[in-house]
């Protein structure tokens, strides 16, 4: 991570005799609270319909005064039965379901699920497809982090970054729409390839995006990183050490902010990520502020990867040359008997997978998204398991929030970057 | 083949069943009685130590004769090696495996989810409650193969049960006991809580 | 103004029915200053946020203030799917909203259950609360939501305030339901592609 020093301290009420700001100690644990002031504990129910819970999370909070003694999260308010539905669908039909799990990064979810299916079936995708999928993943990372920045800054009292972030999101939405026809539910990938190749204008527009997007990041950096209110509300809040982060199975920016340099793109590379030149930002303190810095820096790095991917985008087919997996083009299916039979069999019977199982993890914006398929030889999986990064990261919130103020709980909850569609599935 | 598989066989002998190596992934079948020892050994003693728990889940096959499997995905961050541990359980017998929450805190919610979706009990879990479905959900375990896709009840019955869950059904026993609020509950409600009768549904038989 | 006629020869006189004037004045002001209560659950909530943000700017339609509290809101926008676990929540939010109140069901899942025809999902929020405008799409584009909001404006402007049934509370009946069980079963019947998803292999 690029070194950034923070010079401003939290705004304080007045100056002392030497002209230094007076620091007001904030009681951070119940023990610091004056026992005279201690009364009975208060039980507060936050959610499931609350603008600061990022969806339908429900937190039951036990308070002593304003200090959080215990947080008991309740999830499942958006349980939609994805994994059960997956058992009734062909592998390609599962792709539209994945749009709707982590709906902040749909394209990256599409890539994750077909990587698992391809591993199960032993399919090698084409070089052009690999690069296009990298582009899809990194675009997803940017829009997901943009939502995170926008909503978190609203939670902590800054509205402007939300509008800036959503302007950039709209630009990526335009690109997604150009490529897939949909703003949000992209269903981009197919087993063995992609739904469609990118149009020519996409390349020029994405290049223009990569050149101008860092300006917005610089602007957000300028308005937040050294902002007294922002620093005061995020530093030393919700600290997790590296050992705790590993013990809680955290992944993604949450894990890296605690100082664990683990990124699947570097450590278990897929889609040829080992050939790209990018850095993995790692935090030191594991607090909300470091999580913000890690995510901000990841946006710069994703932008760098996008530029490299555009430079190297090879010509060639996007789909593997295997008529049992890839649908023949409509023109051939209508004129060629053999192509028509393949078309019919694939639509009616689906792509059959061999007996066995496969797990493929990818570095999603939220953390490690794992897709685990178990097949009994038919065209529908016996079991489709999503390893949900947001769900597992969220489980640590009780640990992080203990002893903080109620308003810090909002910052901590925001820093987890949850998306309830994926937490509850 | 992951070298830890041989190390496991050497250490635990016949508690280790077959070892499958396919698609670059190593799966080790372990007997249910020994699985906790195996997981603890892998975390604390083995070289490399499997310090990171990726996931816990279960698999039930369409073939009713095949056992139900509980799966632990382990990873060693230092050596980037993955290992998958499986336990086979008879779906008609008692579904119980030991909990590993004291080894990995991250297993807490994952085990609750497996309990919620498959009905597998994790003995020694500190707070084994349903997590995704609500606590008084009466239709069963959704990811079991004998569970129909649209649930067991009619749609109107499902709507009725959902709309008529008693308010205290939304809180866990633990929460109701917080901050003396338990004592302030009406006597009738306290009585029902003590009996474990959490949320009666009005107009139900 | 449909019921207002200018009297020939004088620009300073209007003749109209009193009820029409009241209807016009009240409905115009209601429609043009709706306070939405965004009940955002899933993907549609992201599109709702996009609608509220810079490019589409919901504030142009009198929705500058997002209520986030049911007690200070006029229109409940259910953006996203509604699982059974969430059904009592939306019901309570609807009950807490003061009259006059309207409901927009945004997206396929809120309107019909969408692709989630399974054990967890309410097959259309109209089995739980009454709905005024359905916005189709998965998710609807911001333009689609704006069109739905304009349709609601039109509906409000056409309301007759003197209709005694207009502000009925639609409480749950003695069976604990909003509709008869047979109606709910009929509304929730599988249709389209999901009738074929009985087989798992």
C-alpha cells in the first residue's frame, strides 16, 4: 500500500494553556464507564429495515449507556434458497442465479460459478476469454467498492462521495449494458466461454474509463483520507489482529486490512492473474480506516489491471471449440443438421458433467467466493455450494463491536461490506 | 496428491478411510468418531499447519443409499495447500458430528447453517440455533433431498405461518434474558419460554 | 382542470363543484410531494439507489426526502424479493404507515416471486400487503421505476377523496391473512418456466 500519513487529529473542544487541542478520552470499554453512571443494560433492536444495515441485517444490541456490551446478529431475512434452486438447474442455467447473490458484483459471480463448472468438466478456456473474464472481474471489483465507499460515507455522515461514486458506477453500468444488454443482471458467462464478445466501442470506452477513473479516486482520497471526522470515526475502531482474522476465516479486504497478505489472485492464481503486474494492498492495524484504505487502493490496482488487460486482449474465439458444451451459432443451427442436433441436446438435456466434485475459489470484491459443485454424472449438480465471503466476514461483527460506542457499530458494520443477497443466499 | 494425506494415514491409521485425489484436490474420508482429533491435529501439529478454515458444508446425494457427507475445507495459508476432510453419515440414523468452533471461530455460523439446512447436529457447539430460517420453521431441513422445492405446506399456509409468528419468536432465549427484560415479560410468556414453546401460531391445530 | 369552466366574458370567475376543487387541490399536492419509504431488500434496491443518485435524480418528482421511517412516509417501495421470514416485517411497516399510503412493488420478485419459485419466497407481495403499482423487470431500469412513480401520480390524481372505502386499512382477517387461502394459493401457482422445475435430475 502506498504510505499515507495522517496528521489531523479528531476535532476537540477547545485549546489548553499551551495552545494544544484538548483531547477528550472516549470510554471504550464498560470498565471505563463511571460505575455511578452504570444503570441497567438496554436492549436495542437494529433492523431488519434500517438504512444503516445495508439491506435486511438485524442486530440485537445490548448496551450499557452508549457502550456496546454485546451484539447478536440475526441473518436470513433474505434467504432465497439459491442452493436448492441450483439442484434443479443445468450448469448454464445456474449463471443467472449468481447475478442475484452478490448483486453488487454480478459479473465476477458469473465468472466464479463457471470456473467451478469448467474445473469439474476439465475444460480449458480460450486466451481471449481469459482476458475478457479478467476485465469482467475487475470491473465488478470497482463497482462493488464504489457502492461500499458511497454507502459507508453516508453512514458516517458524508453524502458527497456517494454521488461521485454513483457517477462512476453509471459509467461502468453503461459498459456492462453495451457488453451484456443488462445493467445489473448480466449473466455474462457460459460454461466454456462467454455469452457474447465485446463490441468495438466497448474497448475504446473502457480505455477512456481507465484513464479518467483515477481522478474520482483521487478526489475521494482528498476528501476522506485526511478528513478529521472520517479519521476520528474510523481509526482504532473494530480492530481485528491478524491471528483473529485468520481464526474467523475472514477473506478479502477484511483479512488484508489486518495485515495478512493473502489474495487468491496472487496465491492461487486463476485466469492468468500471475501474468499481470499489480500490488496487493495490506493494512497494518486491522481497523475500519485500514479497510477503507485497502479498498481504495484496490480500486487503483483494478484500474491498472484493466489497462493491462486492454493492452494484451488477444484476437480469437471466445468459446472453446466443443459442440457438446457450446451452443452452435443460430445460423448454423438452422441450416446444418448436426449443429441442430447439438443445439437441441444442449437446450433439452444440458451439459453433462462427469461424476465427482470441484471447488473453485476466486477473489471477489468481498473476499473469497467459492463455488463447490458435486456431480453424479447428470446435467444438474447434486449440490451447489456457495462459499459466501460476506456471510463469513459478518460473523466476526460481535467480536469487533464489543466495547465500542453504538455509533461505531454502524461504522464497523459498514466496514464489513456485506451484501445481504450473498449473506442469506 | 497432498502429502498431508499420507501423514494422516500414518498418524491415525484406520480412522482414515479412502483418499481421493482428483482435479488437483485431495479429499480424505475420516470416521465420524475421530474427525475432531484429525482436524485438531491438522490445525496444531501437522506440517504445514492448516490454520485457515475455508468452509464447512454437507452433501446429500440423490441416490438414497449413499451416505450424507459433512465436508470441511481446510487451507494452509503458508503453503497455499488445500485439503478437504469428509465424514460419511447414515441419513436414516442420527446425524451428529463434533463441533470445531473452539478450533476456528469462523466455524460458528457455518455449522449453524449446516444444522439449519441439513439437520446435522454439531455436538459441543455453543449456540446451535437455526440461522437462515426462523426458529419456529416447521417444514424441515430445506436442502435435504426429501424436501420438496416449494416446501411441504401450501402457499397460503406458508404465508399464514410467516405472518403470525409471535413477536418474541424473533428473539433468541439469550436475548430475552438480557437486561432483566426476561423478568418483565408477562408470566404466561415466561412460562411458555421455559417450556420451549416459543411461538404458537394462532388458529393452528 | 376537467371540471372547471371559465365563464364567458369574465376571466375572474370559475364555476366548479366543491368536491372537484377539493379533490384537485389535495391530490395535486399529495402526488407532487410523495415521501417514499424504500423497503430495499435485494438487487432492486441497488437500482433504487441508482434512481435516487446523480444521474436519474428522484428528487425531480417530489421525492427529495427519503423517509426511512414508516411513520413519516406516503409510499412504500418494496424493492427486491420478499422471503417468508421478511413477510411479517413488511406487514408491520405497512401497518405503521399513516394514511394516505400507497405501495409500489418494484421488480419481478416483489410482484410475483420471480425466478425464486421455492420454499423460501413469498410469491408476490400482494399476498401480504395491497399493491397500487407493479413495476416489471429484473431489476427494472431506473427509467422503469420513474415510469411506475409517474403512474402512481396519475392514480393519486384520479382518486375521489369522498369515497368512504378509499382509505380502508386492509387489516389481516381472523385467519391471519389478507386474502382468502384459496386466493393466495391461486396467485402463487407456478407459471412460465418455473412449472418445469419439479425434476432435479
